[in-house]
């Protein structure tokens, strides 16, 4: 049994080791992370992974509209806006994965806005984040 957990732990860490974190934002209600699934290389498809974790006493509002609107001078997206149908949402987590690629190496931009809802026992609140990132594509 110890061997199983050791292998599982090493496998999980190896999967996480390739992620490239590009954005973190913490509010009183939640933590938001944006990662690329692996190192960002030109002409290779990569996946942007957006995760939201509500803080203690809060949960993701599954009925509230979700919106992620990315723009970039290099990265290409399948559509202009991503919503609830594109995400996996539970009360305890929100996960949005989007495939993209950039055709040229060097510094490029990734901008956008992201909004979703969180609730406590007495209050529901819209969380909104704007980001403007400079990303090095290899």
C-alpha cells in the first residue's frame, strides 16, 4: 500500500511539475490561478487551465454566469468568450481548460477578463478579474 501511495504521489507531482503558472489572484472569497499545462513553445498546442477555489465559508455559485474573454496578439482561441458550458463547476471548484497556440517565439501578450459568482450562507457576490500578462514563448 505504501508503494502505491508513493507511486501515486510521484506521478501527481510529475504532472504538476510541467505547469507554468502565469497568474494568481486572491480575494476574500476565492483563489484564482491561470496556468499553462506545459512549457510554452511556438507552434505547439498548449492548454490554459483556469482554476478557482472558494475560501472557507464560500462556494461557487453554479447558477451565476461565467465569463472568460481572452485576447492576444499571438495566441489563438476557438471563440471570443468562454462560459459555463466550457467549464467544470462544482460548489468547491471551478475548472476551465482552453486549447491555444502561438505561432512565433518571443514576448507576447495575453489579456482578458474573467468573472464568476461565489456565495456564502448570507451573501452572493460577483468576482471579476482583469489581467494583462507578458508571456515568453520559446
